[in-house]
C-alpha cells in the first residue's frame, strides 16, 4: 500500500487540517500518517485558540515516521510560526523527500489568521524551495508575491513569480475569483489550466486542505503531475458538490461521498 504523510495543524471539528488530510488519503486508498504542528480549537464558524507543538516534538514526530515506515508523498499544511517552519524545513532537507505538496495555509475559512503574518518571509525562504507543488489560493498568492491578482493573466504572472522563489510547480487556485473555479499550474515552461463548475454552497470548510492532500495522494499512487492535479480537482469538486450542512458556519466537504453512496459491505453479507 502506498503511504502519505501530512504535516499540519489539527482541526478538532474534523473538516480541515490533519483530519481532512487523513480522510482524503483514506478515500484514495493511501495509508495516511500525521505530524501535528499545532492544535487548533475551531469549529465551522470560528477559531477559538491555537496552541503550537514545540519544534523539538515536531521533529521527533517526523523522525518516528522515517526511522520506521517512510512515505511516498508528503503534504505540508498549516505552519503557524517561524520556529515551526524551520523545524519542518530541517527534516524535509534531512530526509530528502519527494512528492512534497505544500498548502501555505494563512487564514481559516472565516478569515481568522492561522499563520503569524511576520512569519511569511520564513515560509518563503525555508519552505517554498522544498515544495514540489505549492497550492496557494489568491489571497495567499498575493501575500507571497506582493502583487494584486485580478485576472487569469495575473494568476499566471503570480505562478511565474512563485516559480522563481524555488517552487517546482506552483498551482494558483482561483476559488476566490468569480466564474468557473479555474486553477493555474506552471511547470517552468508551460501553463496548464484546470477548470470546474463553481458550486453554490457555503459549506467549503477544508477545501484547500482536501485539494492539496488529494494531489499528494495521487502522486503517491504514481500519477504524473497533471494527472494528479486533474484527479484531485475532480475529487474536491465532488466533495464540495455533496458537502455536509453541519454546524452553524461553513460546513465540511464530503470526503467519502463515493464510498457512502456505494455503501460498506456489511458483516456476514459475503
């Protein structure tokens, strides 16, 4: 069985972060493992508090994975402060990991900051050059590049700038734009566009986490980059289309829609 590791924050409400990543890995038939960087007390409409795991403990969790199991892909999500970023970067370099997908999480769906704004420079300097794929949404891409993004041409320009920062394959997501949900992937030579219908729903908690972990899962399964992004795009679109109206705010996506639709084999049915 292929294996994937998520390094991110824990979302106790189950819709985003580590929990969304592990659900996504499982939905793809990939064995999922986790390194918790921060514990986030949040639900569908607010973030109550964040408590970071100490950098030495972050490193020890990563060591525990690689001295025993290893992985075929890594998804990196919420890194709330510079010390956390530096700890993760040290271990990514030490283990020379491949298929690293970084989701530069900066804000919760309700707008609450999940990353110290003063740590953006550390993210750019330490984490971005280690990313095979970076999946910023438009506000995150604007923060990373320092430019305003208002068109597809701007998204392409941002992807080029991010590539210059050391990211092999920037994927600028258009979920915050108007019209179809268009994402722009740049491979250093060519621009690739991935478009899907825009789903009219407020229940989009954890979509960025889900998309990036789906890309990681597909890379672990051996798909090439464009195939991995296309499959992940289809998966997250279906998860949004069949999202769950849970909670008072932005409900979660449905990570197991296909499985639930077909149903589990009941004990004794065979």
